C-alpha cells in the first residue's frame, strides 16, 4: 500500500472511531480527488501531491482536535476509567439498652473495585470522613474517622431481605452496637430528620425520610426495621407537624425549632406518652 493510502486509512480509522460524520464526509471528497469548490467547468480535481498534503493536514488536525473534543464532552460514568457511583443513605446507629444513638446522612463514592469513601453528615452539620470496601456479595466494612482523621468507629454489614443495609459496629476503646442504612435515591427531594423519642423505659431513635411534596416516607430503626410514616405541616404563627408512625401506632405532634421539630407523642395501644425531637440532616 502506498504512503498516501496508508495515511488516508489511518485518518479514516480515527474519524470513524469518534463517529465524526461531518469530517468523514469531508474526507470522502479528498478520496475522490475533488475539492469543495466549483468553477465554470465544474468541480476541479486535485493533484495527488496536493491530496497527500491535504490528508497529512487532516491527520495532524485529528491528533490535536480529537483530544480536545474528548475533553470538552460531558464526562459520564461509563467514560471514566475509574468510575465512581455516588450513593446517599439515611444512617442510624444505636447502642442497645441505652439512649446512645447516632443518625445522619451518608454520601459515598463507590468505585468499580468496590472501595469507597465519603462523608457522614450529622444533624448539627458536623461532617465526618468515612471509607470502606463493598464486596460483590453485598457484604462490606465501613470506618468512620474523627475530625483529626483518626479511625474511631468500625462497622461491618450486609443487605437484609428487604434491601436495607444492617450490621454491627465497634467504637474504638468503647461500646458496640447495631446500625442500619437505607438508600435515598434523590436526597435533594426529601425532608430527612434524625428522630429520638422517649416514653418511660421506651427509647426510639432512627432516621425519618419524607418525600418533600407528599410528606409520606419511612422511619428506619437501627435494627433494620422500617416503618411507614406520614406527616402533616400546619402553619399558624409557626410551623407545626403531626406525624404518624406505623399507620397510627405512634402519633406525635410538634412545633418547629431552630433545627427541626419537637413535641409530645402517644403510643396508641398503651396510651403512654412521651417527648420527641427530630432535627433536619443533610447528605
């Protein structure tokens, strides 16, 4: 194959690889020996020497143009060699038989290898770093880091039959407990609340996630149980909220606070009353 044909073939491969239809059409004019101009005698043919120079020019242009096109194109997950999938979860952890609980939003960047890192955002706005590894079986480990970057909470878990991630954790040189995490597909469209409530010896803690428009959602406990929740906002001189857990098993009524809502609740079956606080958290 002559040098002209080799260079021409190389340029065609580049253009076809990038699916650049317009440049391919332009190249076909050179292949046929015509230029894109017309005089009184019709289209004028190029000499082979000019055609060879033109093909070389296109090859040089392709080498500089195509990387720029690739750089300017939107970066999709598929285009990224080390792709990262972002997942948001409503997380809650508790030490059984105590009132120690931790609830907030997890935002993880999971790589193709299964390793991940991200942040945990508490209701007061405190952000902690997290990292870990997700196995192909669904099992994974997760570590929470303090503000100084030291690892201080170590957890392991896996998805249960309902698709809720559940597991256990160990605080460094401290207590151990249980935790759960529920995936939140669209965190920007929800009202997320870190809930705690106490009535006598009964202590409840978990993550409430409500649809921002319908105020229907879920209340997830550290043991992996997920209860349906509905809420109603009432605006008088300030916002008030009425929440119903598990189809009326627990009904709460609260007033707006600087960080969320607070008020009394009633356990319907027993009539026992208690107080609850629910503070807004982000992801």
